[in-house]
C-alpha cells in the first residue's frame, strides 16, 4: 500500500480521472468543509456561522436564524487544480464538481427545518508499479485502482430556545440526522511480464464496499450582546462515537488474459459477501466570534477528534486487499477567519459587498506507518472571498478562492487551488400579502 501511495505521483502512472491518491485509505478522502465557498472564504470557520439568507450544515443550531417568512436554497460548485509531487516527480490535474445542495425553511417561529445533499468522501486513484520478484525471472506489474465515494443526505432541525432582547442572549440548539450512502470499488491486479505461466499466474483482487448508515450531530449557538456595538457568538458541535457495519463483496482470482482460471476467494460454495466495521470518531468543535458594529467579524474555530474521518476495518482475516499503512491517531483542526461585512443600507452597491479571508491548520489528517516509523501528514490552507448581494431581496452570490497543502514531499504532497461559486436564494414564500 505504501508503494501505491508514492507511485501515484510518478510518471508511470496511468490516469483516467482526477487522481486522489490519499483516497485509497478507509472509505475515501473528504474535502469537507473546505469545498463550500461560504466556508473557504473564511478559512474554514464554521461553528459560529449563521444567517437568515444561507444554510450552514456544519452547526445545525444555525438554522434557527432562518426568518419565519423565508425559504432558503443554497447551491455551490467548484473547480480544483492540484499538483502531486514528491522529491523527484510531479504531476498536475484538474476537476470540477457540484459541492452541495442545501435548503432551509421555518415550521414555526421557534422551529426551523433544513435538508441537503453533499459529497462526503471521494475515491479516485490509479497507479502502476514495476518490481523485480526474486522468485521470478522478470518484472511484476502491479496496478492499484479505486473509484466511487460516499454522499451525505442531511435532515436537520433547530429550535430557538431563547430569543435575544436587549442584553439577553439568543440561544439555538439543533440536530442533524445524516444518511451516508455510496459504494467504493477497489482493485489490485498483478501481471507477470514474462512468458512463464506454469508456476506464475496473473491474479487480481477486487472488493466493493457498500455504505448505508445513519449518523447524527448536535449543535449549539449562543449570541450575547456585549454593548451597543459589540456582540459575542459561541458555537459548539458534538459528534458522538458511532460503531457501524458496512457490507463488502470481494473476490481473489487468477486469470490468463480475459479467461478466469481459478477463484482463490471465496472458497467453493462460500459467500463472497461479508460485513466490515466502520467507526466514526468522537469529535468536539468549538468556535468563538466577535462582531463589531455589524461591520467587522473575527471568528476562531478549534476541532478535536480521536482521529480524522471514518475508521474502516475489513471483516476478513487475512485482509482481502492487504494490510493498510494508515494509523488512526488524534486529529486537531484550527481555523481563523476575518470579514468586512457589507451594509444593506449602503448608498452604493460596493458598500453592500462583504470581503473575507482566513487560514486553517489540520494536524494529523493521516498517520502512516512508513518504514516502521509513524509519519503524520498535516494540511495547511488559506482562503478568501467576496459575498455579493443580489440587487433585489436577500439572495447572495459568493465567490471564493482557496489554497491547501497536504502532506510532505518525503511521502507525497498535494497542493490544491480551488475556485468556488455559491448561490444562496432567499425568497419570502410564507409571507401573507394584505390588500386594501
């Protein structure tokens, strides 16, 4: 598996689509929350974000700010350009995708509802290695490949526990119920380059993992006025540890050309399907933001997780696809964002535009055991953006640009430049017009 990771940056790589070599671990790699323009522009700060004209799925308590007469629909798209490099080689790739579909609406003055669809993880890699086998007079070509991913269907709700008035705080609580669904297919093909097929037969390993699981998140937001012009917002998100089951189907077989010769796994009469384990780490996110005179906002986030993303444990011993080099150790993320907020009462359109920038650091995105030593791969990133109000109503157009660097050249480094466009449509659907 280590050879496959490093080989992803080599010139011998055969590539059919956007190559994400780190996605070969677990159920794939995730770009969340940095693939959302509204988050990229603020450097990844999410826990105190809330507004009456956009949807923040990363803290379900934020839905409480949706106005009683409004229906909000969010859509975001992005284009990502990446460079993969190690100490000797590099390659370039680019891709575009739909980042998210979100909506929110009121049920009552104190009860709000949200729903959405976002990509949760992505698996897309292909690499080729050539090695000399001491027992074989020739080279063995190994092709590693994987495709697929997992999507997240979200249904959330929030409650206004306490309405802010004067110096009294504004308190919202919320919960997200998330349905993870998708399929991940992986394969390893071994081809003996010589002509000796008497004792050395080409073989392949194939596995399909089907994810269909429920998770949930809890959120809290408290807004406290500190004076006539200054206010403080605290946001907290808690994701409990969850132990889940996924379904796998696998085969190991030998072949000559396109002809199947023998099935090694499963054994004759055995079921090729089995259950594996998927664990979500306990995660705590805390954010604090200060807002001055409704013109300036500074936000700080900290996220503490037992490990990054999902931990996948195959339900077969020995493993069908071989032992993984990934280690699941603690992962911490820190983010800082600043915004110059536009005013809806500004005399010019330029005065209504909001400008923002930020940065983040994620420690321990991946821990790999390479050469007997544990190496932690960190991610650093910056982002900036502008939020442009539509000339009529409260709808918004968000433009963002972000730069992320994951890993190191000693293993594999991925540098990405992402451009995002988000549209937040806020319409007054539930307003009852009065006629004289």
